[in-house]
């Protein structure tokens, strides 16, 4: 399984799924690191989690093992709970600061 | 693993008590129930290490010992929450149930034997802590702490999940035993190694080890003090135990390659934690950096992974938890009275409240590792294990940094005993803080005199 020979392979193999998921995950990581709007950051975190879901389903089929797909349900449920809490925190911040730019969060000394 | 089931029910029972308007009794009921669960937990001690729910959880001595420690910590936190939240009584039951749910996450984390349980435990623990960190809704600092903690925590969870997925891709299983079997076999796939490194990074995030520690001071400072105490004790211990369990059970065979990474991380963590703690003037921030430094010492145990390291790690976490919990109990009571979180708030405590000053002095000395106290033996055991596995260089760094740490612990001690305060307040603070501090003081002294009181969890070894 090397990522380099995916372009030489005419069929869709597990490597293509790994490549796509890795790309989505990287986009998510860079979004979290470089965006300043909290909502965008939330979406980038969701992107990271969903790239994991995609890869899990691909591996699950590849191994003929259902546990990977069950894990996806866990991730979805947890991600929903996490975002619910995250948005609640965001609402309290917006009420106090009237902005959701995370650069404005500098009341704690660095 | 009956403790996990019962604590989950206890969390729901808290919310039910709130519905029936029994808010007054919720603190004593939960503390007594937690102590009962502690007793039930130890009935399984030295059992045949049974697995539960298709090998999702495993109740071996390691899991039971750490579960016991977490339950005691949570009981202490719940006991303090009664007087900590005295201005918002209507929400007391909610806060306590969230604390109990955090404990559930912690128990799952120390007893998992499947990656799914590791993930669920970590998330239950973290999500509950995000809520508690932001629980002072009108305080912008609490909001900010919650937001920073949330962003860093979910980012780390994403990395952890990608790592777990890659490990699953290489091994075809989430079960730790199966993964261990694969890791010990010939020809390990590169994506397995990448997966393990990503899991390692995520765990280092959670225990706030050095390249990934930047969130901790801000989050500790901004959160309500009781939540800070919880992050410093319950959450750190649970994450550290999970880290150890994961690496000792599943990745032990190709660990040699990771040992040097961990030793560099541990050395940096101790250096940065202790050196930055030197010029802090906020009590909570100082303890945050001291907590980072302690994470470095605990990493020594994970790095050496020897027959007895589980014992050394357990002793360290016990000593650290009680010293930290006691320090926060007194710290919270003082900070609440003087309405300041600076170290100057502790000026003159030796005159106005000698017991509190003595107790806090003992906790600080224990954390610094001064001989007759628990913290000394904790450090001694951990260093000893690290020397046995030939990590001499890191141990030298550890000893030097622990000498440096004496300086900032003494800053607080000197403030209490030598400086005078203009305020001449005498109130002792709520009885629960004093009681918790007294219990922690007894444990810290007792373990210093008789370190063999901590049970051996040896028979667990690695399987």
C-alpha cells in the first residue's frame, strides 16, 4: 500500500480512498489552523471527522469487517454532541463579545 | 466493571433528584453513592481480569486501581461543589451530574480494551469538561477558556480518530489484543506506524505535554476554579492512564522506536513546565505549569514501560492527585474569600489560618518532592524505573528541573508565612474545603511515611 503508485493504477483501489481522505483531512487541519472565524473552524473540524468516516467505511469494506462501519456511527453521534456543546459556547461568546472572531479571544494573558 | 454502570446511573439519578426538587440532599447523596461504588469497585480486585461487552472493557487490577482513584477524586470534587456553587443553587444538580458523567468518561478511559471505548471515554470526559469550563456564562474569561479548550480538544480528537482509522486499516481490528498481535508480527505496514504516531500526538495533546501544551495555561486560568481542579486531577490522571494502557498493551513491541521520541518530549515538558512556572503570579496559572511539568514526570513512566512501571505510575498519580486536590481545596477557599487569584492573595495566611497554611505548605512540598512526603517517593519510583531502562540523560534533566521547581513552590510558601496582609479577615471558609484538605493532608503524610500502603497492581503486567 504505497500512496505513490495510485496514479499508475487504473482501477479504484483502497489507496485512492486513503488519498482522498488524507486530502480532506489535511484541508480540515489547515482550515482549523489558519481560519479565524469560529463557525468556519467548526466546519473544518467536521471535515476532519468526516474524512475519517469515509476512510473507516473504505477500510471496513476492504477488510470485510463490519466493526469499522459501527465505529462510524459512534463518531457521528459523538460529533453531534460535540458540535451541540461547541455551538452553545459560541452563543455565549457572541452574547458577551458580539463577535465570533477567535482573534478577539485574548482576555487571558499569553 | 460494575462501577461504570453504576456511575452512569448515578449521573442520571442526579438529574432526577433535581426534578423532584431534592436539591438540598444531592451533594451528600452523590458523595455517599460514590463511596459505595468505590467499595463495589474493589470487590472485583484481583479477579480473573474479566472482559465486558465483547471485550470492550477489561476489569484488570490496573483498571480497578485507577477507577478507585478517579472515584475518590470525583467524590472530593462533588463534596466541594456544594459550597463552590453556593450562588447558583438552581444549577447545582446539573453541575454535579456533569461531574459524575466526567467520571464515567474517566472510568471508560482507564479500563478500555477496544479503540472504540478509548474514543468514547475520551469524548465523554472532554465534552463534559467543555461544558464545565464554560459554566460561568456571563464571565468572558470562562467563555474564552471553554472555546479554546473545545477547539484544541476536538482538533486532537480528529487526529486521534485518523490515527485509530489508520491502525484499523493496517490491522483490521479495533481490539487491543488483536492490534498487539499484529504489532508483534513481522512486516508492519507503514500506515500502522503513521497511525500510531497520530495517536501519540493526540494523547500528548490530552495530557498537555510540551509541543502541545499551549492551551493548558489559558484554559486552567479562565475556567471556574473547581473545574480547573478537575482538569488538573481527574482528567489528567485518566488521560495518562489511558496513554499507558494503550502503549503498554498494544504497541509495546515496536515501542523501542518511540521511546526516544517520548524521552525528548518528557525532557522538554519538564523543562518548559518548570521554567515557565517560575515567573507566574497567578495561583491557577502556576499550578497549570506545575501540572505540565508533572505530566513530564509521568511520561517517564510511560517511556520506560517496564514490569513495575504501572505501579510507579499509579503511585505518582495518587501522590499528585491528593497534593493537587488539597492545594485546590485551600486555594479555592482563599481565592473566594480574598476575591483574587494572585499569589499575593495568600499573604499572611500563616497568621490568619494556620491549619490551611500548614496543609498548603505540605502539598507544595509534596509536589516539589521533598523527602518525608508522598511526592518524594512518587518521583523516586518513577526515576528508578527510568534508570533501570537506561534513560539516564532524561532522569538527570528530571532531577535538575525538580530542583528548579522548589523555587516557585517556595514562592507561595513564603507568601503565606513571611508576608503580611492588610486585610484582617479571619473566616475559615466552608467546612467542606477544610475537610477535603484534611483528608488529602493525611493521605500525603501517610504515603510519605508508609509508601507501601498503595496496593501493588503488579499482576496486571501488560496483558
